[in-house]
C-alpha cells in the first residue's frame, strides 16, 4: 500500500489515479492486474478490464481470461495469483511483497527465469523467481519434474491483441458510445451500494481513441459524487464512447505534478495497492 502522490513521485510520473479495488483489511488487490505483460493478480469476475495493448492503444471491455502453467507435458489451471485465498494451484511472484503462506497439503515448485531451481517452499522470493503451490493430489504429475526443466506461464484470453498492461475494475458504464445493454445486471455485480449510491468516482473513458482519467468529487460542499446512471449521463454528454470505473469512494484520487487535485477523504492522499500513472512523451 502506498499513497498515490508518493507513488507518482517514486516513479517520476506526471500524473496518476488510483486503480484496482482491494480488501481494506489485508490490502490485497481484487481483480486482474498485468504489468509489462506479467500477471500479478488473476481475474475476479465478469467485470470490465482496462487494457493497454503492446502498441500503446487503450481499450475498455469485458474479457474471458485464465492463467495456465505448463510443466513438461502437464498443463495446470492456475486458480490464483499472489493471493491469500485457497486454491489447488496458486502462483506467487516476487511482487507479492509478504510472506507466502505455507500449507501442509501442498507441493512447491520454485522457478527462476522460467527454469525449475527447486521443489521446496520459499517464504520470500528473489528477483525473477516464482513459486507454484500445488495440491498434493497432483503429485504424480510433477514427480518427474527436475531442476533445469522449463516452466511457462500462459495467459489465455479472448482479447485479440497482446496485452501490455491490464487493470480490472467496474462497473462498466459505456460501450461503443452507448449505455451497456445489461446495465441492470451490471449494477447488481457490486455490493455495498457501489452502483446505486452517490460517491466519489475514478473513471477511465475513451473518446476518438484518446484516453481520459476522470475523478468525480464527493467530499466537499458542492458535490457528493455520482451514482451509476448519473455517470452514464455525464459521460454521454461529453461524447465518450467507452468508460468504466475503478475503485472509488475514499480511494478516489488524482495526482498531477506531485499534488492531489481532488478533495479526498479526511483531506489526505489515500493509500492504495495500485495506481495508473501518466508520463509526458519526453519523460518515459
């Protein structure tokens, strides 16, 4: 977890906004996260994903997605990435940033730079390392796995282009210049009144192939934020074609040139696990 303005300063960004939802109790992010083509968190549900393709174009859409691990002749479905949740096959990367849970009913495969280096548990990973946590019911499939064998992580998706960066969020607001046809179902996918109540919002929106990040105020005298329908109306009035939310409420924040520019909860920059940063062309 890091304050969004500190995050921007650390990476030398011109501007930035908060991104993924997360569990406030653990700080664990919720939903898909891909950075520079590397999977750091698996998809959560049928929620929208903000994507930057390898050619630098921005997209907003729902996608199908799964993570597989190829170990010799066996292909494992990875149920979770960098997570405290349970699953028969889990993947941890060096970005996990905390002690990896050790379970007695699991076998561990330690990989560095795509090659098996051990079949033992390791609580903290070094540069280039990954740890697979695999249910002992699959022991027969990995008994002959040896040091030096190659292991591949495969991202399977219906998105037609190579993905460079991806962030899952929601709700989905617009597609192809119109409200989404299943808006009533989309509102129900989010608990806690996220879609129906007025709240501060962080939004990604695309118009004429140009990307905008928008933060809707909600902690001042003139605004309490927008609900789902109000966001749709606002974005349509501005001519946007595709749009989705990221985490909002007390997480909603935008930093420009080192300064938070929206009114935040308790008037301080929120700490979040993931931010989306923007650099000038000459800076990055």
